C-alpha cells in the first residue's frame, strides 16, 4: 500500500485552481491504518481535552450555536460507536501526535511544488480528523486556512461557496471573524446556493477548500471519517491582517473600503499591521530581558 497523498493525476485540478478556487483531488490514504477505528479511538483518548470537540450531529445548515447539544460519552466511546450514536466529532491538531505529524508532513511535501510557487512557504501546518454519524450535518461556516479534506470512509456531499463574495459573507462578518470570540457557524440563505459547487465524496476523493470559502457538509447513510490537512501562507496571513486593520478603522468611525478595490492601499495596511505587531513584539522582548532593571 502506498502512503502517497495523490493518485495518478490527482493534482491536475488542484494545480489549476490553487489558491483561489475549490477543486477536486484524488488521494490514496483511505486504507491507511492510522484511520482504523481502534487507532482513532486511541488517539481521541490520548489527545488533550482542548483538542476534542463533539456534538450531536442532527444539526441544521443554518445552525444556532446555542442549540448544539453534546453527547454524554467519552471521546473513545464516540469513535467506537460512531455508527449508531448520532454524533459529530473533530479531533483537532492531531499533528501533536508523531505518527499523524509524519503523515501530514508527507502530504504537504507532495503538494509543495504547487503551493510554494503560488503562496510561498507553509506557515502553521495543522491536521484534523472528522468523524460523523450517518446523516450528520456540519453547518455553514468558513475557516482561516488553506484546506484539503480527504474522505477516508463513508460518503458525504460538501457544498462550497466562493471566497470573498460580499453577498454571502459581508465585510463586517470577516472582520468579526478575525477579531475572534464569535462562533464559526454563520447565517445561511438558500439564495446563496446558486453560487455554490457540490462535491460528492467517497473514499479516495478529496476537496481543496480555499481560505475562508464558506461551506457546509451533509453526511451520507454510513459513518464518515475525513482527514483535513491545513496550512497558512503569506496570502492568508495578509488577508487576516487586512481585515483586522479594517475592523479597527470601522471601530474608529472610518469606512475602511472594500478589500481588493485598491490593492496598493490593501498592501499598505498589511505592511503597517505587520510593522506595528513586530515593533510591539520587539519592545515586549526588550522589556522582558531588561526593562525591569534599575537604571543607575
């Protein structure tokens, strides 16, 4: 068995689409022993509690976070009984485990010829594993990373919407997203669906999801296991900094303008934010080293 991420020609659509557009990918990890249920149950039991999120999976696409309920089961029990317990679970940052870290490193090494050319070196590489019971829904949301979601077991349909569409995600929502503190679930209107693309996923299928491209997922009639490899880049870093600056401007009563309308202004905002944060970090380090000493 090969542990290569991509099947023959599996990178073709990804190479054309990256980084801005969702695209199908083919992989060869669906029989990997790290994704067998006993291995995943053991992983769930040894991960820190902060790396495990679970809920009942009978959710709406436009789910109010306050209505999400959790199962009264341990992480290992949820994995072992995923076929019948009605749950949805994500094991976060599984790359803290050496075996899964080696796997994501191998995957990212294969796509590096494409990603490095378009968006530069990887930043903040992380891996996630999703388990969901038959019929579960992952509500409408967006994520701050580049992401390839690999279907390992079961079937699902992922509906992906274009990133950067103000009618789907207004700028104020982007700004609140990067400010932090809000739940990832977002308002969904059925009219958005005219702009979406559906990806039917079975073992061996994968989907590249661009930075903050909204999406939701409908699981099929059998339990689903998916492996998500994610990374940040200079592109995603700049996009996040731009929205943070715009949020600050809006809080001061200044209309920040639409991202992309004036690339030179956007670039100045990003550079300014980077400079301010770098200067603040340097000052903090200097104070830590000697700022509390008495001057003679």
